[in-house]
C-alpha cells in the first residue's frame, strides 16, 4: 500500500485548550431574531430564536427549503446573517467578521455534511488530518505524510473511535457510503471540537448505516462532552438521539421542546404545506 | 387531448431568417475566398512534376556519419528546449491558473485580468514569440526555451484554470468549514481532485512543446529546425529528408509515450 505506515493508536488524549476559546461559560449558540436573505430579496430565515447550552443534543427538523442548512452555515460564519443577532461560543457573528474570528469559531466546531465531502483521491488518514486545517502551520494538514506526529496520532485515534483505523491508508473513494460518513465524523472530531454540527448526516445512507452513524454521533458526543446540533428528515433519528427538538417552518421556529413532548400533530404541522 | 391530429411542423421550421442570412453570408465568404487563395486545378497539375522532382532529389536520405552526429546533437538540444520550457511553463501555470480561476481565485473579479493575460500569451503564435525572444536574448536555445515556456503557460494556464473551476465543490466547502484558507483549500481539496486533468494537460503541453521546438530553429531559436533551414537554404535535400524523418520518429515516439502515460493516469 502506498505512503508511510500509519502510527499506532495512542491512548485517548485531552482536548487541546485553544487560547481563543472565547467565553467558555457562554451559551454554545445564542440567536435572536436571526434573519438571512440572499441578494436582499429572498428571505430564507425570518427571525429565528435559538439558544443551545453546552452538552445539549439538539435536532433541527423541518421541510425542505425551510432554512435548516442555511441556519447551520450561519452558525459558523460560512454565510453572513442579514439581521438579528447571533453568537457562537461567545463570538459575536451579528456583523461581518474577519478571517481570524471565522477561524477561531471553526477551529472549535466540527461540521459533518449530508454528503461526506471527503477528498476522494486522498487516503482516509489524510482526510482525517485535514481536520487540522486552520491550525497554526496547517499547510502540513495537506497530507498525513507531512503532518506532525501529534496530528497523525490524533487522526489514528479518531479513526479508531469510528472503527476504521485498519483502513487508514485506503483511498477515500474505495470505502462504502457509511464508511465514508464515519471518516467524515472522525475528521470533524479530530480536533475535539466543543460543538459538532451535522447537516442530515444519515440522509445518503441506508437505514442500518444511518442508524449506526447516529448512534456513533450520540456515543462520541456523550463521551467527549461535545454539544451536538443536527438536522434530520428521519424522525426516529431526531426523536431518538436528541435531548431537544427544534422545528423550523418557513424560516421561523415552530416549536422547541423535548422529544417526549413532540406529538404527531406537531410533526404534521411541521411538514404540511 | 386538444393537440390530437395537429399537423407535423415544417421541416425548416427551426431555421429563422437570421440563421438563413448567416449561413448564406458564410457560404458566399468561403466561395469568394477560395477564388482568391485556393490552388486552381491548373496550378495543382503544374505543381505535381515539381513535387515529384523534389521528392526524387530527397532520396535516399543522407546517412553521412558527420551529418548524423550533428543531427543527434541538435535533436538532444531540441528535447532540452521542449522539456525545460514545458517544465517551467507547467510549474508557473499552476499559480497563474489559480489566480485566474473564477470562484477559486483570491483576486475575485481580478481573475478576469489574469485570464485575459493568459489569452494574450496563447493568442500570439509560437513563431512570433520566438522572433521576439531572438530579438531580445539573441539567437539560440535560450530563446527557444523561453518561447516554449510562454506557449505552455498560455495552454496550461487556461486548462488548469478550467479544471480548478470544475473541481468538486463539497470537499472545498468542508475544508472551509474547518477553517482552511484559500491556499489550504487549493492544496487540500482542489489539486488532489483535478490531478488526472492536470497530468493530462501537462502531457499534451509536452507533446505540443516537442512539436513546436522542432520548428523554432527556422527563426534562429535553436534546435533541429536550424539544421533543417540550413539544409533547404543550401539545397541539401537528402540532408533535409533525414531531418524530416528523424522529426517524424521523435514526434511519433513522444505521442506513443504520452498515450501510455495518459492511459495509466486514467
């Protein structure tokens, strides 16, 4: 197999303490009247109120086009907001922020997309090492061959957590869809983020792989004390793996309650036109 | 169904008056031009004996040892011009393509200026570049190498930029979400994704460089072309046929190797 041999799996490591961790006592996410429009016309989010505390697992549900993905991208400044206020881990994102603040927020956030978004021609290990982009000297995250020993060990540890350490040197596109999504989770967790955001992480997987991925999320977030915010169209995932369910409808929060209090009528109202 | 029984549309219903006028104008232009610059049957008939006579004087190709040694030295120089010019051109094309790729470039709208510059390099024919470089750095291989370099930037700059624009967007977005800057996204997501395309374009550039380098000597920019020009100027047609044969074999070998490499990359 090409490339250098992967390092041995090391014992679990402590989450690195970033100097710019922001206000650790602050809510993970605090949005009030958050609005987002494109080209100043098409309103996607029309005043979203959302507060997420550290350690919570929040499921965001809603029909296609209701603004779930847009909201998630606003939370890490991938999209700027058009109105209202937003703070993520104590960083004010209400106004356009510079690249440094963006990096500070993103360094402490793991993001898992619906499509795994791996670099398919690279090895599994290199894809996980990519999780260190944004760190000082991050040009070395380009490939596992160039990465510092600590990053390689952390990547192997992350891969072991998703039970893919033995495929470290396989090409990413040689893995099944479920395995690729697990690599994406390992990449998101390699820096031990404080917040993990997942945009329909099980949508492109078969039911069994989807359930496994969701169980993996819940277990890892609980183990490492990571706050989880995920979107899902599968109500079994939303109600089974979240401690709170937030429904969006036409750019606004329709309800925000524990899964045990969500009724079939709530779900009907959420998804009806 | 209200459309039942409706007559089929006319055979030329898609031909608008504008299309018709354009086609007729284009046809007239080609016919008029043929009358001025295309060879007439009489010219072709009178040229055939001259052609047969020339081919006769070119046979058999020269195998004089001193001449063959000179050709070998020139062929090596031609290869050096092609390889070095193409290699430098390919390396320089990467950052230039990045600056010119729409949606990827850190220059934003400034990318159009970079693209325009690459178009300028590509539009000017290689022989004209060779004349310019011979006038500035003097006769010889250096002018040829610079010509190939500029020509390669014009070619690869465009194809590399297009490949970067077409690269998969999802991995780029994923790296951006982790805090990667533009340079990291280029190295981490874009280049690995477009590597087969980059290698393909580079091999085509190398083939093109070998073909170009054999004629650059005609204007004094080094290589085997210089020997060919001398052979024709001094009416040494047997020498000329040897050179043409060698050029043919070199280009054929280059295309064979490039095809093999391309097949491996796929």
